[in-house]
C-alpha cells in the first residue's frame, strides 16, 4: 500500500551506497576489518570496553544468555510486553521465562515491584526491555540484581543512544543487546551488537558466535594462524563486512537522527495532548535521554482499537501494535504465568503511530489530524478516560 505516512522509513543515502561499494571492491565481504572497525566505534560511542557484532538482535540476546551460563533449571524474569524474540532467546537456552508486569499505562517498562515479587530460589537473571527507547529504572533494577546475586541483561533493541541518568543504555547490565533490523534507529537490514565491560565474557561471545572456534577465516587470511580448535559448541551468528559498513555509516548518523526523532515525538505529543480518547505514555520522561524509537498511544477502550486503526488506514497513515503480549501466544500459553493485569490492559489498548527521522512536519500534522478524526469516527473518546 502506498502510505502517505508509513510507520517507519529507511534513512539510506549516498554514504551507505559508497560504504557498500567500498567493501565489495575490497575483495573481502565476510566478517573482517570492517566489522572490527564497527565494533570499535560502537564500543567507543557507548563508552564500554567491548562490542561484539552479530547477525541479529535475537542472536545478541541468545548469545548473551548462553555466554553468561543461563541454562536448564534457571528462571529469567522478563516482561511480556515485548517482541517475542526477547523471550524466545530465554527458551533457546533451556531456561524458563517468568513474566513480570509493567509499571502502568504511563510507563510501559517492566515494574521493579513486580520483579521483586517474581524472585525465587531458581531466579538466575533479569532481562529488561527498554520499551520504545525509554529507560527502565536501571538504578533500582541493578540494585535488585546486585542484592540477589543475579545476572542482568538489557534488551536495548529500541534504545541505541538512549541513556538513564546520563549513562548509555546497554551498559548497565552484564550485557546489552542491540538490533539493527530495518525498522530500528540504526539499520543494516539484519544485524545486532552486544556490549559488555567483561573481557572474559567478550572473548567467549566471540568464540560462540563462530562455532566455538579459536580463530576466524579473516585471522587465518592475515597469516595469524594456520588452523583452529573448537573448544565449545557455538553458533553461526557472525556479522559480515557489508552490513558492518552500513552500520558504521548509520552510527555516524545516530545522534542527528535521534534528535530528529525527539523533535517529531514532541510534535505528535503536543498535537494529541488535549485528546480525551487517548493518552501518550512516557509523557513525563526526559526526551533528551530517549532514542524515541516508537510513538505509542493508549486508547480509552480496547474495543475501539480495530476501528481506530482501520480509519487511520483510510487516512493513509500506517499504524501497528507494540506488542501482542508474549504470554498470550499459543506456544507460551503453556507456561504457567502470574497475573500481569497492567500488561494485559496496556496491550489491549496500545497503538503505535508513525515515527521516523525523515518524517516531515506535514506528515506529523497529518498523523495528528488523522488520529483525532479516527478517534471521533471510532467513538474512542467514549468510555474510560486514560
């Protein structure tokens, strides 16, 4: 469909094309020098010692949990209001996801109180998700992890460039995981990154991403070794130099693009501030510390969502849902879960509106006016006021 305002859009230009051409002409396209440069630059940007490039955000999550020793019999506390990959990564290791609730309709991130309620003798780790690029309460969550001897992993797929109290997200836990899928703030088509301050973990992650091998093809190509050993079961989670080249250009644009996202977020929030039929989460958050990956709204009534989204489509504005709660999916419904009423409520009423750095003011205004019109058409202004 030819949307007047798509949900997201790529910011690719001449720099990306030239970067890819440079790698193609180099004669080396698999993991190699470009990936090493990308890792170094990403680590410097975050202010962390180590960054390990991988094939996807999902690979980053799985590799982090596996590298930290999460396995069968362990419980990992995680939100249900997230993309299924977050929870799939836990299951890959043989561990059990334990779903915690969110803070509320004003803050769609995991609740620290709910985390504490889920702690058992089998709890091994907490996996937080910085929803939409807005920070979880990392001061409180790191305290919980430290007090209980737990590992802490951050799903920062939405949050490259976001911070909490001035410290970049993805650097608070034992590992921080990023995604470079095509709709993310940094896009390489597919790709991911793990950030860590732990040198031993970093070395293990590098082995695990490439079959547990002690040397890579690029290292042998440079004459650093003639053969290799396999010291543990690993995976094929490598990034290639083509995507790394894209990532380096996208990283250089990140601050500018995040600033533009914050500007558009502010325009949308201001335009919808007086609408009684919806509320905008994170309204009291400092946008200067957010990557503003998503613009979620909470409708006044769940039974109005389908009508609202259908009317937005008629207006040429694409919308989406972030997210269907994981514990409601057929596969995960077999796992016993605690009551998470705030998650259930938010998930039934959330709609995401378009937000991307090349979005024009005219498109932002069209989105606001379409939302106001769609609320009236779908009678969303009736019912409970959020």
